[in-house]
């Protein structure tokens, strides 16, 4: 490693700086791409940092700012600025040059991080793997520097232009009333709550199956054979009890082969058993899914011990979603107590909060509710509601009546949702 030169392109760095001098407005094309630390040559970083401090850039204003910074002589004086201008005939290609500088910068960071991870291995520290994974995640962290009004405007236009031209596709829930609110946007953290036996896993599996891209599904409750049995039942459109009936199995071997083909052609990558946030992160890096689903929070290894453990684990999952730009749905149990001390019924959000400070992390807080005491084989047994009590981007809270279809083994939305006026913001 010591005889190798770190990746860099002085020509691209000088082309970027020259473009900034001959065309002051070109700065706004690359301000969200580069930072001073991305430049390999130190004096080029000083020049870029000086440009960040002034509104209008030409050779005179840039030289003045460098002088104020005490850097003019160090970079080579006005002669070096003239050299930069001479190396750049036009600013038209500044974004291309900036891309080269950024690519080299990222490569240098990766090399440095690899050395740090190597040292962790030699040190054999107890949490070495966790530290290494956090280092890798930091490579994808969002910039913490302030965005100018112009940068915000550019991000806004680019984002919605990509949506309009199908270059960016949010993940859909599969329920029209939720999808009409924008679906799951990149990096959103969605908490899907409910009591036991409400159908959380069934609904999450349904959401996963309907995604056009790969889904990474973490199941803390099932082993692999239990998971594939559920998947097979959904593929065959039969109740799971059928796959426990030996006589039925023997008489439907051809159907089982068809189900195998359906599962093999599916989009879900599943991890079962003991789940940690470190495992979630490492598998996300390996699979690069379009959607992450964790079923469920309170059974994750780091969340079992206490309410504080659940809160910490939730925060780590939310960070994974935001730092990777991949939406993440996590199922959560609700606190058992349904009433306050003065007898008032608790909202689902209040019961979620008592399970850990999870609602603070959530962009969406969606709950499933149904009458578990309804008699079997009655229409009421199949009815349920999706209740949205938090939507960070929507404001309006609402309920969606849904019905379970025994034939297809999925929930379907019945009618347009009713707005709950007491929740309207």
C-alpha cells in the first residue's frame, strides 16, 4: 500500500476551480456535490473554501478572499489563479469534472476506512465488527452542512422531476389510500403497530410480495421452514392449515411444485431467527433492497431487555433507513394497558410510546385493528382497519376499512377512508 499513490486527478480539480472563476454561476451546479475536503491538493481545497464564502466570483474577488483567509501566498498568489483560468476554456463541463473529483475523494475515504477496519481486526476488540459496520455506514451518511436556498430549490425540482419521469419510484403499500399519500419515500421509517394476532405479519408479507424490486424481510418469530410454509400458502391461495394436512399434501403434489416456482421467482430475501441492527445493516449492504421490513422490534436482540433498549434499537433502524435512503418498515407490539389512570381510552400512538420512544423516530405510524372476539365464519371476523395516527409529510390522520380475503390470503381495502376529525392537523 505504501508505494501506491492515492486516487486523485489534479487536472479535474483545476478544471473545477477554473470554471468557478470564469463563470461565477457554475458554482451552484456543483455546490451539493463537492466540499473542500474532497480536493486532494491542499491549496485547491483552500481555493474552493474561499469560493464558498463569496457571492460573486472572479479572479479579483477570489484573490481578495484568499488574502483575507491568509492563504493567497500559500496557493501561489494571483499567478496560480491565472493558471487555473488558462487550464479551463469553458465551464460547460464543470459537473463532469466535479464528478471525477468526488469519485477520487470517495475512493480515498474507502482506502482509509479499510485501513481502520484492518486495524480493528488486528486489535481483536470485542465490538470490532460493530465498529466496522458503523464505519461503513458513515460513508453513506448525509451531509450535515447547511443547504442554501438555491440548493434546496434544486433538490426540490430534481426530486419531483424524477418522480414525474418515473426515474424515482416510491415503494407502494398496496392500499390505494396510503399510496395516494405518496407511498413510502426513500429513507422513510414506518412503524406498523398492533396487538398480537391482528395480522401484522400477514400484512407485511403482503406488502413485500407486491414490491417490484428486492425486499429484505427480517422475521424474528419464525424459522425458515415456518416462513416458507406461509409463503407457500399465499402462493397456493390456501389457508396455512392445508399445509399441515398430510392427506391434502399427498393429493396436491403438482400444486406444490407450482408454488415452488412462484416462491423461486419472487422478490423476498428473508432472514429468520435472532436479529440485531448490525445484522440488518450488513444484509442491507449485501442485498441492496428497495424495501426493508423488520418483524418485529421487541423481539430484536438489543430491544428485549427494556423499554430503553427498544427505543435505542428503533433509533438505529431509523438511522439505517435515512443513511441508506431505503424505506424501512418495522412491526411493533403495543403496551397492553388500554386506558389511562382516569379511565380515558389510550390512542394507539400513546400505547406505542409506552413500548419505547418509537413514535419520535417514525415518519409513518400505522396500526392494524380488528375484533378478535368476533365469531368464526362470520363477515365481522374478516373485517379490520388500518389506522394512520402519524404521517410526518401528510398531517391528516385517517382510518382505512380493510377486509381479509380467505381465498387469496390478503387484506383488501374496502372503501375510501374516513377522516377522523379529532386527529386532523
